[in-house]
């Protein structure tokens, strides 16, 4: 549905709750002022509960038979009787520091049936026409008239002016022609002349531009100051608490300024009405901030006036462009040197230049700067270097300067046993402070990114620690940390006090790279501050056991060369000789001399360790059903979902990690007790190789909300066995069991005690037939009796256990038993007698034949 069509719905709701007893008071006319409602004969202001916008204000204008809405503002009042508005009105006696709505409607102009508040069929109202609204003839209206209307309604410049819009044929027609100059404040201020007729279908349809915009006010230039946004007539500062330098960069770009240099939170003594982030932040910055609120802070941004870096991996890298006469131009490599790079990096608030070279960041057809930039290196801005520059005529293709400045911020771990363990601190604006994640999404993957920035090994553990008191901290955006952004881009403008700190342990000299989880990847070891791959020929299972233990992972699963790339990395030159019980790989003995020959290509060690025993379901008779718990930092705790989006897909991921099949059901349960839990992000669960990667670090006791999961493989597999009667003979064979023809036999299905009741199905299959037999489970077993075995009973048997639990039917299947049917004892005796008689006859025949032969030769 078009969002502006909500106006119709709102009008119906409004009129059903408030029949005509509203008014605007204190303004220049009856169509402007504070909104009041009459209740039991008493007029009171209406309090905004942050649900009001220009669309709902437009409904008030229409209800009062005024024109289109021009603006909606809020003023703060205290200790007066008011009405609270939530699409209906509720009287309250005394309210302190609440918002009063001030609405301005146009007295005599409106746009109807448009796609936005700044478009529609034009109608005007005149006192001489008995307060009736009239359409305007297209022939009596031109672009200067349109400019006046758009300005009067608080919209932008006119973008479309057309006739024959639907809906205007039945309205009365305005009988005068407007003759505006274009600078009038209102359409009725324009001169007009009498008109005779208007062609059919020629009513004016007008579309004005959306007046939304950004500006920086109060700074030294148009590219610095407090950031404000205009939402259809309302200029307000933006809520600054979740901003970081990357978001500020979007604002600098929209303002056609250069790169962002800094963001500052300016505290105000009194609360200020600001725009806060709503639910549309995925679309654009302009659409994101749509909810009014109050804040003591405002956001000050400084953008570079005339320098920017484009298409880089972060805000301190990219193709260099400079601005002059409102035109951005690339800089030729031949006109730029180390001193110029130092000036640009300094101007952008970045660290020292590390790389500057032509063609680094995607060549474009942008104009090229035509003067040399002979900087001394101590200038404050690149354009200050122009004083001695000379003109240049050409620049070779692929020579536009690409510049990379270093990160001006630094991180460290303090208070640990080495530089790779301890409390995380960040140096920002020259000051070291502890780090807290602004979005509460700090987990092992973010900690691993910090280990990488410190040039330490893989992450071993991370924990959130509670300090004795609140202290100043740097708040950072944790997804930003995992990207290639500089750390200064990740610092946000949140309140800078916290009682928490983040403690990280990284491995000093071992890491796994490019793996599918934190416990897999190409093995590298560090010596003399450089990392080297390890040759598969110098590494065995005992060495792998040490590495997996050192990284806090489970036992090694896979040890193989060329799994995770690494052919270009330096190669470790000695063989490890671990016993298998060492705490770290560097504690192992190594061969006294370097490896004799080179390592064969593709033989860099790739190692996959198993996950430690860290996930379980408890509270039910099966390991595949119950309340989800995680073991982290040596402690088992229930799991709670941080983003409240746990669903069947998330449960399926947990079942898969437990090797319990698919998810049958899941639910979130409430527990009134406060206890420590492990918080996870469900959005991470479905993509992570281990749930430990999704744990957010918090030690705050919360009212426990548990996750109950039921997986499909919750039943133990049943057993199948054969019990022959006393007159039968049973003997084990390689391919199965055998019973004698005509004997009785019993096949027993049983299962370990888990759930009461249920049933067993005995499934029989032979080359000739297939049959099923079903019996209820009694004491967790069932006995299937077969009298007088014959060849029809020969074949495969298996037991299937069925039970109804957790509101679902479950089944589990046993192994297959092959049963052969042999001859009975009587048959064997007859066969033996026949065989003996046959042998006797054969002997007699041979004897007779021999006697006859002897007589012949005599």
C-alpha cells in the first residue's frame, strides 16, 4: 500500500473517535496553532506520544476544512491538563514536560488525491465563494503560479504541472485566472483576472519536490556544524547516539562536501527536539530518521571542504579528489608527492601515509586537476599548497592518485600476562580508554578481529568484566571492527560512561587462517614478529593436539595439506616434536637443524579441530530435547536470544550441531527467576559453524527466558533379538540367525527406558513378500511369537519404535536381523537314513562288479 494512502485510514479512525471537537488555537488563523480537543465541555491540548507525523497532521487539516498541511511542530509544556493521543484520545489530569502539537495548515490551498503530501489535484478556497473549494483550470495556471503554491505548502520546487487529473470534474471551477510573479507567499496574494470558460478535463494537477534535506549549521563553513534534517517542513537535529564516522561520511556525501574528518557529541543544557532513527534505516539516511524524540545531545560533523578519498577500503584510503569552483577533480600522480600525501592524511584526520600510487582505486573519467601541488608537508589543507603551483597540460592514463593513510587509532590489551591478553583499550583523539560495544553484539568473531589488528594469533577467549565503578569508555560499532574500516570509523557517539570492560585472550604465536570456523584453517606460527606456514611433513597428530588445546578447541579432526591456501606465505623451517601434552606449540621440542629440503607445493598444514563440549539440551529424557545450554569460559548457562528472533531455522541449526537430526519444534519459555545466561544472536546461529561464535558477552543477570528445542532424533534406537523355543535349534551365522523348520521362535523388540507407552512395529521383508506386525510396548518391549517356522519366515526383520511425545509422533528404527529357516530333526533323520541306504547299495553294487570282473579274467 502506498504510505500516503494511510491518510484515508487515519481519517476514518480519527472521525470515529473524535467527531469535530478539535481546534487549532494561538496561530495566525483558525488553520494554525496548538491542537486541542474538547472533552466534557473542557478544551485541552493534545499530547504527542511520538506517533504523529505530517500524514496524521494532514488528517486534522482536512477535518477542520483547512487546506493541505504545511508543518508539524512540537513544543514542550509542563504541569497542565492534557489529552494523550494514540489514534484515540485519553484525558489525563497533570503531565510534566510533555509535547504539545502545533499544526499549520494552508488557509486556502490544498492538493488532493496525490501520491504524496506534495502532489495532487489543486483546489483553492475563497471567502467570496462561501467557503467552498474549487478546482483550478489548467489554462489559468502556469509555472510561476505553481512555484507560489509549492512554497505556500512548505514543499520544494514544482516538478510536474499537468491537466486532466481524475476526480476534479465534479468540483466547482475557479472563475479567475492567476497572474503570479512567482515570489508571493500565498496564491491568493497573486493578481487575478476574470475567466469565462474552461475546457473539459483541464483541472490542474501539481507535483512539488519533497523538501527533505540536510544541512550543517553553526560551523566555520557549510561543511561543518550541527547536522539538521528537514522532513517536510521540520528542521531538527538528528539523534547522535548511534552515529559513527562511516554514517557521518554518508551525510558529507549528500552535502557534496569532502570526506568525514570528525564527529563530536555536543551536550545541551536543555532537552532538544530531534529526529530519531525509525524502522526504515535499510533504505537511506533520509528515510531512516522519521521519529521525533528529545535529547540533551546534538551531533556535530566536520567534513573536509575540498578533499575526499573515493572507492577505498575505508575512510582513510581511496582515489584522491580535490574540489574547486564546485567541481571535483582527480589528482595526477606526477603532481603529487610524499609531502602532499602527508597534508591530505592530516587534513582528513588520518594517520601517516603508507601508500600513494596511480591507478589504485578504479580509474574513472573524472576531470583531472590541472595544477601541481608543491606542498611542504606542514600545511593544514591541500589547497593551501596551490600558492606556488604551476599549470599542467596532460596526465597519463592510469595516473590518478590512489592514497592510503594509516589508522590514527591504536588498540592494546593491558593487565594480562603478555601483550596478547588483557583488557581491551582504544586510543582515540590521543586518549586511551576501555572499549565497550555500542550495539551489544560483542562476540568471539569480533574479538578475533581485534586479535588480528593486534597481530596476535587466534582468539582463545573473550569475556565482559564488571568494574567497581563507571568510567569513561570508547563505544564502538562491533560489525565495523570486523570490516576493513579504520578503528576511528567505528567509534560511536553514545554516552561515554560504563562499568564494563572487555577482556580478550589471543594466542601469542599460533593462528588458524581462512577456515570455516574459529577452530579451523591454515596453521601459521610466529617467530621474530613474522608469520610462517607449517609444512605438513614437519607436523603430526601430537603436534595438532597441542595446537587445538592452545586455541581452546576440541581434539583434532582433520590434518591435511593444502586445505586453506597459503602457498605464498613463508614456510617454517624446523620440525615440531611435541609429546602431545604441552600447553602451547612453542613449548614443544624442535629439530636442532633446519629442514633439509624445501616443502613440497600444496603441503602447508590445514588443521580442523573439533568444537569443545559446549552445547547441550537438558531437562528431558533424551539428549535431543530440552532447554538449550551453552558452555562458555568453563561455565554452563541457559541460552537467551538477544534479538528475540529465535525460530525453527535457528533451532534446526542447534539440532544439527548436536547431531540430533532436524528441528521438530521450538519455543521460548519464561522463568521469573533472575540468573546468568549466555546471550546469543539468532541471526548468527544459522550461519555460524559453532554457537560459541554467536555468544554476546554479558554478565548481567536477567529474568530468564529459555529456549526449549525438540529435535527429530530424540529416541534411542531399539534392539532386536531372537528367542527360540525348547524344541528348536538356533545358531549364529555370519549373515544372521537360523531357526529349524517347524519350530517356534520369538522376535523381541526393546528400547531403553525414556518415555512411557508407545508401540513396536516389526517389519518383515523377503524376496516374495513384505509384512508388518504391531504390538504395544509393555515395559519398553514387545514379543512377536511365530509358531511352526517354514521357508516363508526366512528374510529380514527390523523393529520400529513409535511414541507420541511433545505433541508429535516420533519413531526410531533398529538394525536389520536376517533370519534363515533350516530343516527339522525328523527331516534330518530321514535324510540320513536315505543317505545310508544309498551308500549301502552303492557298496554292494561295487562289490558285485568287482567279483564279476575277477571271474572274467580267470
